[in-house]
C-alpha cells in the first residue's frame, strides 16, 4: 500500500495524478490539517511532522511513502528510511522528479513555493546541480487560504500581489512547487503572462511513483483518507476529484 502525506488538501493534486498512473494501487492518505499550513513552520517542526506522518502511515500498513508536500522535502533523509525499515527506493518526494523535468532544457525558470521550501534552498541547490539558476518567489498566505476554502477573489489577490514582476522576456516557465497551488491554477493563469508555461509537477511525480513502485504496489485500487481535523474544503475536494472515495474519509485525533 502507498502512503501519501501532506499538510492537508494539496497532496490530493498528487494523489489525482498517481491514481491516473497507477489505478490499481491501494493508497492511504494522511492530511495533517490540524497543523496546516506547514509552509510557515521551522525545519525542526517540519521534521517532527514528517516523522509523525510517516509513522502513522506505516502503522496503517504503508509499504512505500510519497511525500506530496514540498515544504517537508528538506526533512526527508535516507536515515528516515532506515528508522522506519522501508526498503530503498520506496520513498518518493517532490523535488527530484520536478527538477529532473528540466534537465538539458533551455527553460528559464521562476518557482513559487512556501517560505519553508524556499528557505531550505532545496530547489535552488537541486537546480544548480543541473546547471540552472532559478528565481524563487515565496507566497506565504496562499496555501492556508486554499486550505481554508477562501473565495477565488482572495486567491486572485494573493497571487496578484506575489507575481507581478514575472515577465515573459525573462522567464519561459513558472513552476508550482507547492502541491496546494494547482488548486489555485486559475489565479495564476489570470495573473501571469500567457506566454509563460505554468507547470504542475504532479504528473512527473506520479510517473516517478510508477517507475519505482510498479508492480510492487499493485492492489485493488482502494483509497482511504485520514485527516487530523475535519474540513469542508477537504471533503469538497475529495467529492470532486475522487467521488468514489468520499465515504472513505476518517477524522483522527
Ligand atoms: N502542500 C505543501 C507543499 O507542497 C504544504 C503547504 C503548506 O501547508 O503550507 O509545500
């Protein structure tokens, strides 16, 4: 069974892509809504949340882990695999597959993410390894606004404030390096020059999941979702994206 986690609803965008690539896998999802947003937390806090999430998923029977949260990528380490006795290659996170998409290309990249992701410098370093400098733009209020189900005008205003200086003369591509942000795609489309390609890395991550976990994770296509606090936004998104799983949400304390 694949265990997927995020601070809340953002990881559903990754789950959606994984469902398309691996429809028969069994999935257990952990959304830590009580502790959301992750993107404004310290490295120490994020490490603790990461350990809690992985240990919860392992208890529920996960044999592999997908971190559908960019903000915790810097907390993921090989020693975690050892600590939880996961087999090598059974931990997949966002940064590697995202950066790999741009290897050998001439894209000029701006990247939006949470402050925690940008502060960790994990993307800046990973892009440097493939010979690219990226411009990073933190959007501190966006993930929580999405998680709280704020209206589209609020999301538009937050995005408009964050990205006015991205010009198509300088950048070919905007990478959405927070899994919540594709849920505000229309706000990005409204505020970005249409010549700039907006990239949601979920598909690249889902392909990596398939490459590493198929056929090991072939099952019956079951999905079970656990959240640490009830949320109408989460329930509405699940009903929209995975109507067959709307009854499979459990709130845990
Ligand atoms: N969706 C997560 C990410 O990709 C976390 C956002 C948040 O909780 O701030 O970073």
